């Protein structure tokens, strides 16, 4: 559970950093409409919001792991599902041992 909270805080910090980069890049362009429409689409696609990252082809996984977008949704989700899986498994084993 501690790993989830740490990854959740990391996701918040990463989201703030990406928002700041978006804002700064819009300041240096003539029109921020292009950046404002492309970057959120990339973030939604490559963070695992639409398609989970393990379902992408094997050749694209090194690129997806190198991009910072997986830290927004995929990593915190993996931390909480792994923790809940092991919690359910341990309760199941303990319950079976009592019977």
C-alpha cells in the first residue's frame, strides 16, 4: 500500500511537470492550439487510459517504458492491483488454513 501512495504522489508530480511543460511550450509558439490538442491525445493514448500498456505489441514496449506517460496511470494502477491481489491471496490462504 505504501508503494501505491508513493507512485500516486509521483504521478501527481509528473502530471504537474507535464502541465508546466505544456504551458511553457505554448508561451513560445505563435498559437498554442496545436500543442494543446496533440499532447493530451498522446498522454491519453500512451499512459494506458484507453488501452492498457501490456496489450501493446512487444516492439513498442521499450518506447512506452521510456516515455514518462506510463507513470501517470499505468504504474499506480499496477501498484494497487498487485497489492490488492496479494492481499486477497493471503486472506484466502489464511481462511483455508483455519478450516
